[in-house]
C-alpha cells in the first residue's frame, strides 16, 4: 500500500471512530437529559401534590396529639399503634411491628431547684432532670455550688468538690455555623457530667442546657453512669437560669442551691419498631429505607425531634403512592423506637432474622428537625456520589441545593456496619437547638410548607434510587 493510500485509510478510520464516539456520547447525553427531564417532571408533580395537600403536617398533628413519646411511656405505645394504623390506611404492604426492649425512666411529679442566698434572696431556677438520672433524697439536697467551664477545671478542684453541686456552665459555641457540632461539644457535659463530678466526690451535677437560645426552658437528654462510680443525680437548668446563677456566684460565692427530684429508673419494657412497604415490582428484595424515630423526650411532644422525621418518611411513601408511581425496588418507612435512650430499635432492626433475605441499598434517616431542607448527605464512596451528582438539576428544581458526603443517624448506623449506604436529610439547623429536648418542641414551631419540602426531597430521592439503583453498575 502506498503511503498516500495508507494515510487516507488512517484518516477514514479516524473519522469513523470520531463519528462512533460522537454518536455514543450524544446518545448518552440524550439518555441522561431524557432521564433528567423524566425525573424533573416527577419532581414537579411531587412538589405540587405535596404543597397543595400538605400531608406531612396532618400526619404530624396526629403523632404529636398523643403527647410525649418517651420510651416505655403510654404515649410511645400509643404512637406505635397510631403509626401502624396510618400505614394501613395508606395502603402500605407488609405493615408490621418488630419488638425491641427499651429503658423505662420516669421523671416524677415534681422538680425543684432554688437558689438560696443571704445576700441576693431566693430565686427559683427552671430545671429538668437529665434522662436516666437517679432521684435526690426524698427531701431534696442543699449544697454550695462550684462553677466550672470544662472537665479539666473540675479535675483541678480535687477535694474541694466533695459534697458540692458542680455547675457545668458550658455554652454551646455560638461562633460555630454547624450547630450540631457545637451541640456535640456542649452536650458532653450533660452526658458525662454526673460521672466526672462523682469521681471528685460531688453530690450533684447541674448543667447549662445545650442550646443557643437565651430563654428559660431547661433541656433534657440522655446521660450515662459508669460501673463503680457513685450514681449522683443530674439536671439541666435553662440558659437564663445558668447566667443568673453564674452572676450570683460572683456576688455571693457561699450561696446554696436546693434541689429535689423524684425520677425513677424502672425495669425495661418491650416496645416496637413500626414498618411498612411500597413493594418494588422488579427487585422487591432490594430496599430503600426512609426512617425517623418514634420516641421523644418527655418535656414536649417532640414535634421536630423526631415527629418531623417520622412524618417525612411516612408522607414520602404517601406522595409516591398518591402519584401512582410504582417503584422498581421496595421503598420502606421505618419508625424506629428508642433512638433517644440507647438506640436499641435500630440495632434490633438490623439484627432481625427478617433482614436475611433483604438487601438494603440505601437507608436515609431524618432526625434533624422539620425546618427548611437545604441538602442531602450521603455516606457513600466517591464514585456513587459522583453518579448522584447527575441528578442535581432535578433536586435543584425542588430547592435542594446539594448532595454531599455525610448523613446517617443513630437508628440506621447498624445497617451501615452491614454495608448499607447511609444518608440523611439536612434541614437548616440554626433554630433546631432552640427547641431540641425542651418544652418548646411543639407543633406550633413547625411550618407546614417547610416540613413538606423535606418530605418531597425524600420521596424524590427514594424514587430515583428505586429506579436507578445507587452504585456505578446498578440499574
Ligand atoms: Zn432525634
């Protein structure tokens, strides 16, 4: 073959290759843009149906109507039955309860904290026992108070802490944008304050409520004791109460605080996770789980924590069903029991023999309140996340600004250990800790449209994953 002919052949081959690659890539582009158009259409329908009907708010009204849902309480039992009924009425399949054993702590009828000062007079402090705390003596206790700003300051007190009330006056760091990270640091004093104070011989741990709000509502939450360390009682006081006590101690270091609590740790009781499915028509054994936790703290009906999350999961299935969308894979709602008091519901769910023939490809928890959703966190490898980024035009159309690495939750963490990709809905968190675990976590702090936008985001995510799969090779 002459050089000219050879060159011509190479040029022809090059051109053919170029045409093949261009056609393939334009086909790919077409198919991706077709898919985006298809899901954008579905997103728009989910959005309109959700915002017109606001099913999430109606469901949340029902859930909060039973009152608080502390593990082991009548409210928690009522919420199990109520959400089971809601799932049945929605026409979900495989609706059932799965047992889990939960702590049974009750607050008792009275809680009292009184600052007593010969210089400043007496002032009541708004207080709430921390979940799991032992009671004070029936007649209460009265002791001098030592304020500390961290555990190392407590360490330096040595014997002077003996018999005193240790006052952990640690603010949730206001300069931190991510309120969950500021909360994590401040809440350590609520969780471990009693143990650390008891190691120094103190009589009581009094903790500034971990919240950025400046108000008179005490917050509660979980605490822990350690074997071999004396169990001393522990309580939170409101941020305003903490400021008053701190200022008063400067004026009268000898002031005392009188405290009385009647809380009780009763034997554990049996409770349940509540489960319902929209079965997949092609791969029913592959599951996309949407979950929240049904239990709450006992100072309010837990509208944000986590009535909102349960509602997001339930209503997401409702919306998909309302649009007559039949998913390829199973989309499941799980109302987990006992996130707040130890996480037994999530562990028992993952360990159940019922999971043997199931494969959870994605589990998403909503446990960050019912405020305006901003984004979605997915705890997946980079390739999976990259693949999900392709759907961002669809998510932007419902005002979800990003899908990033992150997400998860206490209830779904055990599934994560088994290899399930975890995710979380991430609403704006600036107001969350104003209400979290306090008497302010009530239905009136929920905006029906903001709540619904969270539901719409989860319904869209679950539906797209049910159709497209998650990993780079799934379809
Ligand atoms: Zn929660």
